């Protein structure tokens, strides 16, 4: 869903523009036997009290449960399994190991070393978003050759920046032309000097941003490539 963000140009002017996911033509499509589009649906797969633990408690031991499975279908609720659900027919809940609903939790941040061994845990602290409509992302002035960016960083996501009126059209086109003429990407970050990561939602993934401009005549495209992983040669 498109959203507004504020960005700054090389002249230190800032304005609000639209950010949305970059559109790419689909590489394939799912089709039915008649060539029509596929309809996605949510169906009931299983019901409470029909899992292995509940059935084992009901029949007493594995042999009795196996005999019951051969003789019938005690694991299937024939009245409910396979029924289609509408989006407002169900809610997601967390459950305890015994299957009862979990109403309150204590969220922890668990830290592990590269081998996966836990080395610490602490109360989880909410990290606020750093990208919003109120605070402009500064122009860092740090330009990198495109070849360096693609070889040094893993670009995991790309969004497009769109104008909202004629003035912001010129604003974004000038940025795109500057970057295209230099054949470079501009580092984008949050904070007073752009040294902090981009976080688009509370507790979201922190990213480095790289602006890329593409210009063809009066048409342009300004792309914000996002990276959360730097590629380093192993020692």
C-alpha cells in the first residue's frame, strides 16, 4: 500500500513523496484446467481435540489408536474439516503446550552466537519506525558506484518514489538526473546526518538505503534499494 515519506535533495530541500513497492511483470501465473485464474481460499484443516495427543488420551495407547485409525477416521471432524473460511470467520491466537489459549506473554529478546548457542536474553524493547511523514530523510552526499553497491551489499527489497504533484515531479526528476549523470547511488539513512538505519514500521527490519535514478527523456524512475546484509570476504 502506498505511503508518504519525506526526503531531501542535494540542495537540502525536502518534501513528501509517495513510496510504494516496485512493480515487476509477473514471471508466471497460476491457472486452472480451463485456463482461468486460481482462486485462493482458507479451509479448515483440523479441529481442536483431534490431534495425536488428544486421540492418544482418548484411546489409551498407540495400538488402540492405530486400530481406531484403521477402523474409522477419529482424527477428522467430518462436519468441519474442509469448510471454507471467510477472512472475518476466525482469529489467530497463541496456545500453550496443553492446547489452552495464551492470553498474556512476556516478550524477550534472545541473542545467539553464530553457532546458534544462546548467549543472553533480556526484555524486548520496542524500536520505533524512523521513516515517517514528519521527519525528512537527509541527503547524505555519500555516492557509491553502482558496481560497488551490488557487489558489496545484498539488495533484498526495492521501492519506488513517486511524485504527488507537478512540483514534486520536478523535485524527484532532478534527483534522478543527478544520480543518473553520476552513474552512482546515494546512501540514504535516518537521523540528523543519515547515519541511522531505515526502519519502516515499529520493530521492523533495519535497512541501509541506496537511491538509484534512471532517466529517459522527460521520463524518470527513482528507486530506493534496501539492504540489511553486507557482503564480506571470509578471512
